[in-house]
């Protein structure tokens, strides 16, 4: 019985030594460092734990710490993302060094990869940095009515890479953040949603400008989408070739994102009131003089 126990123990020790040799035997060399199976397993487990810590740290920072600071969601998310990347970067360096891997052996490879990745990720990096600038400086924010290039709509989401704009046709357009830094951006609601629009109106030369002014102001006063303060204004713009041209300048909060709808409402009512008041809307006229030559 004693002999069986001794034989079992010897086999166990022998098996344990074999397993240890299997895990510790170098599989390949990286510079001056020998990489074994145990090193690979350590690195994999360490990176899994590091990723968990980074994600958890971002969640706690955004949902608990930064939430108490009353920061906007986009700014908090950006700070959390940067913090996560820093944790991953610093943790990766610590893990590699603690595994006994000589980082100098990777310097040449990292340099070559860095150049290639630098060219490939240039646009992504540009958009990422632009997104951070947008979220910190706040030239635009969620809910703003903006125009950039040929795109006009409401900002519904700002991320570190791109901004989502929703048009009046309910179409979402993803715009890279770099375009907001390199191009001219019109923000209709940067300070508030109150915006003034000027709508042109032309009448015949025979009409009384004061009468036209009164009708236009009455139309503006009766429209519930136009603010009473600041008050609407009628501007006499010019003596054109075929008409007296005016501008009806009105302020609105509700139609900042749909000025064409407000314009249509006003023009329908102006046309109706002009007809009731006998005010003529002109059309271009040309006088043609025929000269008959004697033969």
C-alpha cells in the first residue's frame, strides 16, 4: 500500500514537472526576451482584466463623478473615453514590462507600423481631435439648428468622430467633425432659438407704401408663430424696375428649423389681404416701340 502511494506521488510530481516545463519552455524569442506559454497566458488574462477595469472606470467617472459636475452628456462622454484610453495605454505598457518583454525590441516594428497607421488613420485622428474641440468649445451643441456646406438641419448627436444632423425631411446625415472646424458653420440657435427672417414683398408703383406697410404688419400680428417682442418691422427696400420692394422682418422661435413653412403661411395670407385691399402685385412689364421705315 505504501509502495502504491509512493508510486502515485512520483507520477504526480513527474506530471507536474512536465506541465511546468511545458508552460515555461520558451516558444520563441522577441529580441532578448524569451516568450513561453505562461507568458502568453499571463498577458491575455492581464489584458482582459485591464479592459474590464478601463470600461468600469469610464462608467463610474461618467455616471457618478462627472454627473455631479452638471456637465453636458457629450463632454462627459469625451472625458470618459479619453480616460479609458489612457488607462489602456498605461496598463498595456505595465503589463508588457511585467511580463519580461523588452520593449526596445519592438521599437523598430512600432516605428514602421506607426508611420503606416499614421497615414491610414490621419482622417480618423483629425475627426477625433475636432470632436474634442467641438465638445469642449461648444461652437455647436445638441438641439442647435445649423448649416454646414450643403447640409442644413438640427444637431441630434455629437460624438468624438462625427456629428449627426437631422434634416426637415427626417433624414439623418452623418457629418465628420473635421468639417465643422475647417468650414464655415451657420448656427441659427447658438445663443437662443429666437431668429429673425426677412421675407421680400413687391407691389405696384401705384400703391401707397403706408397702406402696404399696415397690411404687412397686420398679417404678422395675426400669425401665432411670430413673436410680438421684438416687434415685426416693414422695410422699404428699393424702387425696382417694375415694383416697390419691401421686406417683412419677423422674429420666431417655433419656426427656426422650418423658415419655408413660415414664409408660406405669410405669403398665403399676404396674397389674400392684398386681394381684399385691392393692392396689386406687379409683374415685369416691357414697352416695345416699333418704328416703321419709309420705303
